[in-house]
C-alpha cells in the first residue's frame, strides 16, 4: 500500500509543471484575443467622427479676380456712364438753339462774306464764355449784341476758335436781325470740336447792316 501511494505522488508531481505551462499559454492567448477584440469593436461599433479638411487651394487652376481688377472695371464703367451722360447733355444744349437762331446765323455768314477788316460794329459786340457744366462739356460763348444806333439794325458776327499756336481751327457765325435802338441780343457761338486740345474763342468781325 505504501508503495502504491508513493507512485501516485510521483506521477502528480510530474503533471504539475505541465499544467502550469498550459495555464500560462492559455492566459497569453486570451490576452491576445482580448486586445484584438477591443480594436475590432472600437472600429466597428463606434465609428469616429472626423472634422472635414478644407480644400487645398494651391491645387486649383485659374486665377481669382483681384480687388484691383474689380476696381478698374468699376472705374471704366463709371467713365463710360459719365461720357454717355456728357454726350446727352451736349446734344440737349445744341438742340436748345432754335431753328430761327440757326437761320439768323446763316444770314450773318452771308452778310460777312464781302466785309473787309473787322467790320463797323465791333464796339457794339461783347463776348463771354458759357460754363461747360451748362453746355454738356462743349466750348460755347455768348455774343452780346447791343444796337447803339438810333434806328433799327441787323448784325452779323464772326467768332474764330484758335488752338494754342494761334491758328484758327474753326469759325462760327452768329447774328441778330431787326434790333430796335438800345435792344440787345445774345446768340451763342458753339464749337463742335473735341474738348481736347483746348481752343480759345476770338471775336473777329462784327457788321451792322
């Protein structure tokens, strides 16, 4: 009996190290499985919410409009509108000259064709400029004619427009017909040349007839 118990004790002693080793391997395996399970469950059961990344503008093609180009376009639009407005104002001013005034101007031109020198009525004529703000940008002068005689008379006046060198680049005629003694007339001589270069008006002839 004592011999059998001793044999069983020796067998149990040999089995204990094997059991310990198997337990250690099992524990290691469980730990690995647990780590893998945590990673998988974290990736699938609770999806992460990421903030969207703004686009990389360096990869875009083309050029965005600059503030300078926008300002230039705006300035061109304003200049175009101003030019259109000035043109309309100039046309309106010229249209205000009546057909009767134009007929008198033509008569004045005809009356001065054979006049030598400055004519006989320079002392009865004066000239003043009209503001360009009133004429739509046109160069215009008011010719004031005063009948200083004791009887009714008609008048013809020539106005030249000179450049900076003194050369005549345009000639206009204005007139007044059948003015009573002491009566005044104020026809307007209008240059139809562009605003630049600037011209200077000059009273050249005045004839009473």
